[in-house]
C-alpha cells in the first residue's frame, strides 16, 4: 500500500511538538505510556520464566492475563494512527509514518504477541494433542517474540519515556487535552486484567491436580 504524499510545507514539522495536532499528540502519548506499561509487565513475565514457571505458575498466569487488556489498548491506539494515516488525515500524514523497517516489524510483533498469549491460554486449559501443540508453539514463539520485541523497543524506548512523562507534568498535560482520559484507559485496562488474572489463576491448583505430568507451561 502506498503511503499518502506528505505536504511539502510539513517536511520540517516536529513529530509531536507543542504545535502538533492535539489528537495526534494525544494518540502518541497513549501509545507510548501503554507501551511502557506493557514492557514492565512483559519483564515481570519473563522473570517468572527465569524463576521456573512450575514454581510460580500462579504469578505467570496472573501476569499473562493481566497483559491482555493493555495489549488491546495499544493495538487500538496504533491502529487508530494507521487508519487515519492511510485515509490521508492531514494531521497524521504530517506526523509521518514509522521507518520502513519498523512498519514491517510492527505487524510481525503484533502477530507474535497474539500467538504467544493465545497459545499460553490454550496450554493452560487444553488437553491431549491440543495441549502439546499449544505448549510447543508457546515456547518457540516466545523466542521469536523476544527478538522482535527487542528490535522494537530499542529505537522507541527513549522517545516513549519522554512522551509518557509529558502526561505527568501539569504544564504539558494542559498542552494536550484528555490526559486524564488516557491515564484512565490504561488504569482501567490494568484493573480489568488483574481481575481476570486473579479469577483465571485460581485454576492453577486444578491444573496440577488434573495433569500431574505437566510440570510446567
């Protein structure tokens, strides 16, 4: 798909500076803040792998489920930008698209994340051949996902931190409206994820009781 032509006058416009469209800047802040929240949760999930999933399975399941709503928030914010960009919305076209490498990496990372989370849920509840396929997929995809995530985080991290912090400053919050709405969306996603995680992680005892040979996910 061909990218929309950018107006010549916008070539020197800042990506999300004070003069940017408030909607574009707000979308960037939401995406950045959600991304940092997800990074923290994924690091915690990786820690459970290092500690041994069988020994901390409740935490592994809780964090895994807790990740899902924030992932949906980030997919929603990035999809919003993509749709408006390719529809030719002037403000989003002015902001520009990610570099070609990141435009290729993005969909791959989304697919790997969905498969990673989905295979984890299946491995927790499935039986027989479906369980075997799910656990193998979960393990293989994890390493691919880790590589893709590192490639995604490294070029974005510094800017993401800067954008996320702007919503914590009174002055910069006023420059881009709806900071409270953005923060509420993230907090609500975390609360929903935690509630679902607490409920679903209660199955851990039954998981080991019904499947004693499944020593880990």
